[in-house]
C-alpha cells in the first residue's frame, strides 16, 4: 500500500486533495508513452475465475456475490493475486456488478463498491508496482445501449460509485461501455468529483461487426470521448475495447489504424490503446443478465496459445495496442502465457 500512497509531482498544494497520480501509474504511463513496444499487462476475467473456484454464479448480482458475502472475500483476493502472479501489472476492482440495475440501493452500492476497492488494494503486494483500476460498469445491463440510464441519473450513480472507489485506486476504468452516451456519463461523473482528479480510461464493448454495441464505430467514439473529457476536466489516458469477440476487436483496431487523422490525434494526446477480449460465444443483441437462465457458453478455440497466436500478437505488433489482458473466460493461465511470450526477452 505504501507505493499507492507515494505521490508524484502532479500533486496540488491542498493537503486533503486527491488531485494526484500514484507513482506506480505515473511510472507505467511514462514507459508506455516513451516506447511503443512497452506494454501494460491487464488481468483477466475476475467473475468467471471466481465461479471456476467455486463462488456461486448468482444470475442476479453475478460476481458481486464475492463482495456482498464476506465468506468469499478471501477467494476474491486470491483471484486478484493469481493474476498478479501471472504477470498482470494492473488488476481491476470487482465492482462491476454492484449497480442499481440489479437492485442495489444507493447506500448499499456505495458500501459494497468501497469493499471491492479495499479488497483489490489489499491484494497488491507491499512495494509492488501493480496498479488498481476502479471498475465503473454499465448501470443497467451489459451490451444494451437501448437500456442506458437517463443522463442525469446515470451521472449521479456513477459519481456515487467513483467516490467510493477513489481512496483505493490508481485510475478509473469505465468498462463494457455500449455507447458514447454511456461513456460520457461516466466521464462527467468522474469530472464532478470534488477534490479528486484521478486519471481515467474508457473501454467499449463491441458487436460482431467490430462496432460499439450502439453501432457507433470506435474511430468515431475516440474523438468524442476526448472532447467530453476535456470539457469535464478529466485526465483521459487510454481508450480500450473489452468483453467482445477477439475477431471484433481486430476489426475495430484495423479501422482505427487506417484513419490517419485519428492516428495523429492519438499521438498528439499521448492516448494509449488497450484490448481485453472475452472467451464467450457470441452474445445476442437483446441479451440480459436478468433473463438469462445460465452462464453464456465458452468457446473451445481460445486456449492461451490460440488467444495469443491468433489475436494478441496482431494487436500488439500491427495495431498499436499497448494494454493487453482479457475479460470473461480469460484465465490467469492466459495472462501468464501472454506475459511470458511478450517479455522484454522475447518481444
């Protein structure tokens, strides 16, 4: 925890302000921006890994079971540590499922998001440079741009979650975002935090065609989230895609790579790109957790080697992706395979 509390020179004069960047995150960003061959290794799918280890798959609150029920707190910390041991430079708080959309009241949401942040921070080792990303997931349903919360209410809910996460994390991560509007709500919420100005990343989920679930393109979304972050005084450090088929991830980044004007903007803003695909079979457009009777089936063609050989190598070597990990179904074994094969000695 000491490394989290050690602050960089970005701090303000106010003693009670959180307008700072942790030394660990600052160091990672510096090396990534100074050398495009440098990588940040993310974690994999925390929820599915919890279920693989015996935590019940509650089809209402999903992985939040491991936060709400104290008996599973150690299992959650063990999952976080398993990804760190596999080589992850960053772990993500298990706050994804703690939302009003599954029935959490505002007070309980704040309470359990705080617990998720604390457990993630406790899972990092003393003096380690592992960073903690604070997950801000969809407030209503994953993959459903048609169900995104009304703007004002969405901002308020995200702000409550972000406030609870802030003491424990290095950077906010709005993830599995299904539309530019949904992303803008999370950005505005982070910008509204009093005395807090932690950096932020935004990660979009994609349909099978490589478009954001709202059918907006990633190339279209990136300038818009940059503009929104500027307007809300949010330090946006990365744009990612997650919880999508890896084939769709490739399509999205090929589109971004072919856009010379967008490439110039990314260079100018020192904005990092990231990818953490899932191992799920294709998720239908009208899918919802509320109506699902069982977990989405996993693909049998995305072993650690297949995920790396067919997708990760391409993203890193040809498409400018510098932050790499996995989402649902991507295990510590996948992350270990990636980190071993993309180490300084082999990459």
